[in-house]
């Protein structure tokens, strides 16, 4: 028959074993929220933010060339300029050009308009914009701002062209889109049947 000392030692041993097992269980449970909660949350957040960060690469990466310009319009007519340069010579295009470092697209369009049309550009209202992409990999991005003039402003305005263009002309949109009108690639993209053209038509009140 066990003595009182043996029974006491056995009870102490059982208690120690129970505490050890309980402590291990509590430690394991305490780790589950930390690993599965905090860690899982960080991964989900990173996955959600990654597309917004533009890390897809490939053809959807950063453009190699960025520019902007205006499509001035009044009623159903648009202002086009005839190119006088080595690239796309003789085609009808828009006032615009490449973006300078630190410059946003609208500031680029305004600066280029002043350089190519003279300092007397009349007040206009920007009612929309279209991003066109060109090149074999769509690496050339050009934002066209749709700028509306009043009939009075249009009638009084005489653009003063610089050396980049040889002529200017107000054309009905249908005439600008005619097959025999040599258009700059940006204007071709803009007026090609699809969402871009629809955006232009909507801005012009459905005129065409």
C-alpha cells in the first residue's frame, strides 16, 4: 500500500503534468491568431495593392513616350493643323507634344497650344479627354483633351502658327474623318470607330 509520501509525490507529478499540458495548449492557441490573422491579413493587403501599383510589367508597363494635346471644337467642327515636319509631314493633326519632366498632361496641352498656335488662344472649356496608345507595344501614350470654344471665340480667333505647321483649318468632323483626308496617327486613333470616337461625339453633343 502506497505511503502518504508516495501519494503526495504522485499527486504533485500529476499536477505538474497537467500544468505542462495546459501551458502547451495555451501557447499553441495563442500562436494561431498571430500567424493566421496578422500574417494572412498582410498577404491579402499586398495582393490587393499590387495591381494598383502598376507592377504587371510587359506591354502594360510604363509608357516610353508620353504626350498631350487639344482637340478644339465648336459645334460640329474641329480645328486641325497641317504638319510641317519630318515625321507625318502633310498630315492633319492636333496642337500638342511631348510632356516635360514633372509636367502633367493638361499643362503639356496648354503649353503646346500656346507654342504652336500663338499667345492668343481664346478661353475654352475642357469637357473630356481620351487616352490614345500607339506603337507596336502601345508604348506611346497621348492624352487628347476635348476643348470647346464658343462661336464668338471661334470667329475672332486667328491662330499664329509656328514652324511645326503650315496651315490650320476648321473642318466638320465628317470631313476630317473622310477617307481622302490624310490624318495624323493620333487623330486616326481618336476617330476610329469605338469608345474614343463615341467620347468625342458625346462631347460635341452628338454632332458629326
